[in-house]
């Protein structure tokens, strides 16, 4: 088949680095064909930093494996049932997927059949902007007009939205994710209607897949606007009914751009949520968050100390001492976003950034040295002195802490 190449991708660093050149040469020699596809092509066309490199090839997985072995390139076959081999070339990862069509789709599990037809492979991809191929020289093959859609900010399904969504319900969330990052103007009407109609099936998806998509969506600065559309279209209620505080999210994104610059997805998620600590436990479990993520999220949704713009700079120093600079900054941004009280944020934020918490200058040994026996009493005494030290705004030095210890506490035997 003669293919129509349309346009050219100007060469970027990731295409010309030795690792990419080496792998493509291995795949292209002896009659193989291989092209870049998906995120790396789309993000490069949209002038964004690409994250990972996906390669589509006419070689079947066994041939890919043989070539990689021959050139001593390490690889993983974890995605083999989807026709994907992950190669690591001098430390740089690549996903190599054989051109395929999805024969039957049961939710997320597609039976895979390989093909050597590029358009067939493009047809099984979700959106036109994700179905653009680029050769090593940057020649584009764009069978569904993805380049033009990207230019105009249109996120369109390849084929009929309803059918494509019923093949894989995750595509609902992917639609909103890509619309947040690449869309402009109103969302595609047919796509939106199809997403709305199938939203009741979202709970069938695995928690990991849902979580991955919403965190990616929240990285976009348009996340609040898109979340509002998702609320209105009855999408959110099917996977996270507690995530409705879209105004707080909107305020947070605005504050981040003047204070931080960092699009921190978990913090944005925290802004959306209204839940008790028990509710938070359920949410973290439902989304299979790691222990560390769950604990961070819980701190941000239900801080143990109340954080408001009345906290004062001493209060901020306490936050830094207990939670670290990053969390203190997040708690302040969230408090300002929730209350809409932004005027007093600046000096507090400054303190949360610049204050360096010192270590409490006493140790258990100091308590033992005045005659206490080791045991839980030692911890209680230390805690009491530490609370005094914090209340004194971290100023007392070790000698003053020792003095306080000796005057305020006497072991029972000496009393
Ligand atoms: P990013 O890597 O930035 O998350 P991506 O578009 O590269 O974005 P991947 O998950 O790496 O996303 O998938 C690579 C490509 O595989 C996509 O661009 C798309 O063409 C196709 N793809 C991925 N998931 C699906 C899906 N659920 N349905 C249809 N096609 C998909
Ligand atoms: Mg990718």
C-alpha cells in the first residue's frame, strides 16, 4: 500500500541521541520497519517535553527479541501479551510494539492479532492525536488527521466514540486527560455524549488505571475547567463522588502559578476532596495509593493542626518542624485556596520556604543522665521539653533545654 506521508517532525534531541539511533538501526536493518508513535510524536508536535518513547514496528515480538539479543540490548517481555517489548538501550527505556489490531475486546483485555498495515494499527489507537507515526527522519504518517486536530485543539476518537469506549472504558478518562492537556474550545460533542452514557461502567476498571489517568489529568493547568465538565457530565460520581471542590482546585492552580510553578497532582487531588479521615482511608484504598501517598493525601485533606491565614509566622515554623518545608507550603496553599483568603499568604509562604527546622537538642540519654530509668517515662519527659522548646519558637539552645529539664523534672526516686 502506498502511504500518504503528511508533513515533517523537526528533529529533536530524543530522536538523534545515540540510544534512539542505535535501537532504530537494529529494528530497521534487514527489512524491518519501525516508527515512533503516541506520546513522543504528539508531545513533540505540541512543543512539550516528551516523557517516554513508543515505537511501532512491523517485526513480530520474536523477531524484535532476536535482534535485541543479537545486539546485546537488555529487554523485558512483561507486555508481551500486548505485543510489547521494553528495551533498555544504555539505560534509556523504549517500548516497542508490533503493529496489531484488537480482535475482540473484553473490557481492557484485547485479543491481539499482528498486522503489517500501519493504518490498521492506527485504527486501534484511541485518539487521532495519538495515532500519528514518525519515521527516524521525521516524516509523519497521520492517517486520521491528528496533526490538524492537535493544531486546532480537537481531541477526537479514532472511529465511533461509543464503540471505542465500549471496547475499553478507560478511554472515558483518557478522553478528559487528553482534552485537558491538548484541547481548546468545547469538547467534541459526540465524544462527550458517549463518555456520559458509558460512565456507569467506570467502576469496572482497575483502581491503578483510574488513578494513573486522573493524576495525569490533574497535571494540566486546565484541570479545574475539565473537572467541572466531568462533574456536569456525571463522570466523577462513578469513581470519586467526594471530589467535588472544583472551586478550590481552580484557586489552587492559580496560586501555584504565582507561588510555585509546580503542578503537583496529589495536592490538586487533595484540593478537590471533602472527606473525613475514615473516608480518606477508603479513598486511598480504593485508588491503591502507596502508604506514602496515602499519608501525604490525608495530611493535606485533614491536617492535624488547623491551618488558616491566621496561623502567623510562628505557626508556620511549627508546620515546617512537624511536616517539612514542602508539606508546610502545600498546607498553606490549600488553606488559602479553600478559604479564598489569599492576601496574607505571601509572608507565610515565604517563611515556609526559608525556615530551616533544627533538631530538638535533647536526647533520651539526657533524661537518663538526671536519674530516670529507661522506659516510657523518658519519652514523656522528652516530649514535654520539646513542646516547651517549640512554644519558645525553637530558640532555646541545648544548655537552656538541659536547665529546663533539671528544674522541671525529677525522677521519682529523687523526689
Ligand atoms: P503518555 O506516555 O504521555 O502517558 P501516551 O499517548 O504515549 O501518553 P501510552 O500509555 O504510553 O500513552 O500509550 C501509547 C499509545 O498507545 C497511545 O498514544 C495510544 O496510541 C495507544 N494507547 C494507549 N492506551 C490506549 C487505550 N486504552 N486505547 C487505545 N489506544 C491506547
Ligand atoms: Mg507513552
